[in-house]
C-alpha cells in the first residue's frame, strides 16, 4: 500500500514498540493531515496521540487502516473481525517496499542465527565497497528509511514480520528451522508456514539455505531457486574450521565469535556476499574483523573468578543447547527461565546427560519446571540447583555454586515477557547485575 492511499483515512497504529513509533513518526511527517491513533493492549501509550490502552475488541472496526506491529498476531480475533468488515491491515514494512522498489533487498530469516547472519552479511558487503542498510527485526524499522541511498538493504525477518509482509526480495538466506514461537502462531505448521513465506517473496529468486540443517533442507527441497549453502565445494564448515572447496580458510579461534554454529552462519553470509560480487580474500579479511552482537553469547568482564556470558537472545531450548555446545570445554553454571509458554527441553536434556552442568539457577516463571526436568534427567545434582526471584539473586547464587574457573551462562530458553520489555532489556539487566555483584564482592 502506497503512502497516498493513506490520505483522508482513519488510521490506527497497533502497538507502541519500535515499529509503532517509527510508523507514527513517518506518517505524521509525510501525511500531516492523517488521522492517526495509537492503540495498545498493554503497556504505555503516548499521551499526545488519540487512542486507548486495553482490549482491541470490536473498536478496531471504526478505522479504515490498521498498521500491525510485529508483536500483534495476525489471527488476533479483533483483527480478523475488522478485516471481515473491510478494514485494511498493513504491515508497516510493506509501505516501504511499495515506495522503494528500486532498492535490492536481501531477506534473512531462521529460527536461530538470523541476527548474526544478517549483521555478518551487511558487514561483508560494506567491506566490499557497497552502501548497505541493516534493518528489520534487528531493531531498525524499514519504514523510517524512505529516503534511503544505498546499494542493498539486508533485512532480518522474524516469523511475525513474514506472516503478512507484501514485498519483493532479491535474495533470501535461511539459517535454521525448529519449533519456536508456537504460542504466537498456534502450531508448528503455522510457524513453519510463516517462515517459508520468504520463498513466496522471492518468487524463484535465490534462497540460500543452511545445508547442515536436515529439517530445513527437507522443508525447502521443492522451492524454486533453492541454493544449498554451507556445503562443499562452496564455503562450508568442517568441525571448527571454515573451508572453500578443499582449502582451509580459517579456524573458529581466528574469529570474534563463539560457537561452531557461527561458522554455519558465516558460510551462509559468505556465499551470499560472493554472489553479490564480493571477492573471497576481501570477505575473509572482513569476517575476521566482525564484532559479535550484544546478548548473543556475549562475553562479559571476568568477575569473581568466573567468566560470565550473556546469551539473553536465547528464547528456546534449541538456542540454549547451541549455547551449551559452544562452551562445552568448560564447567557451566546455567541460568534459565522466562515467560511460561510450551517448550520441549529434550534437546538440552540429551546434551547434558553426558555433559552434566556444574550448577543450575532457575528464574521465574519456567525455571522451576526446567530445573526439575534436568534434575530428573541426571543433568545436574540436586544440591547444585538454586531457585531465585530475579537476576540479582541469580548472579549471587551462580557465583556461589559455580566451579572454580568456570563459566556462568545466561541462556534462558524462554522469552523475557512479562518481566522485561525484550531480550535486550533482560541482557542489559544481567550485565548490570554482574557488575553490581563484582562491586559488592570487592568493596
């Protein structure tokens, strides 16, 4: 939907996160006479915009257009009812695509690794001399860049965004596929279908998938334009090394990234960058200079004789297992727990049975249940489990329980709601709690 189609319409922005705030700022600037309202079901609403906080219910039907922030489910009953009465429901990023079809966009999605892979690709393309915007789920709403002057947009796409995005992508990257966000989507099939919509937006243009993920390969095998990346003879991971054909390119130890799964992400980003004109030598040099993102196996300062690692991005047991694998050579104290939603901890159970945890610290709301599962599975001794109420208590407990020269890993395996606004706020709080504990312990 183009901007001129909003003229004279009654518009409601649903949600007041980054996307909602960006949409309000952009539309008020571009369409000063637009009739804008901001509606949220929970959380604060800006005082200077008309609207309400509370249940959407049938009140959505009084508008002509609803701008859906990614956190609002597309099958929300109020949205479904409004749509039936003729109300248009628009993904804010779709507006950008309708206005800027001239800019090539590379979409990056996956159940894990999409942020790192998107950031890697943007970094590699910039090192190759291209002007690049990194946007999307990583925190930079696309709609705020209508006047963009760039060669490429690298767009991280969550399942929430892909569900109803109207766009044309030049290339797609798909990192991994496993059960995630089932509370939002309602079923595994619905979640997978949202992720696989990236193929619809490509319409036969290249979709590079991580060939090391058998489930992903199986679900994409019939897609036109499929390219199996991370596989010989192209860039691919072997153990803890990255290879091109039969030539060793670099070892994991040469990178500022933790975990061999990041070599899978790197292989995918390198494959895309080479297709877009990057030279192999330049790309490998740029890969070595890449700095990891915050909250993704982020090493914090060594405190109280321990290494502290912030993996707050972990919102599923699969992500927690990947974090544990990355630190497998160390005695690990794991901090888990978050929003109560369906989750299968079998992947972590399988890993920890043969590599028991040094200790486990359980946070609300799911930590108690996870602790019981892992204790019964022989993954941690009963006297090495502590249940706490907040991150400050978690840090103090971990410092007491951890093995000498061990590592304390915050990898919650669950979303941050309702105690934190997002995983970034949770990670920031953990970082501060570690620093505060250190100050007390050395006072």
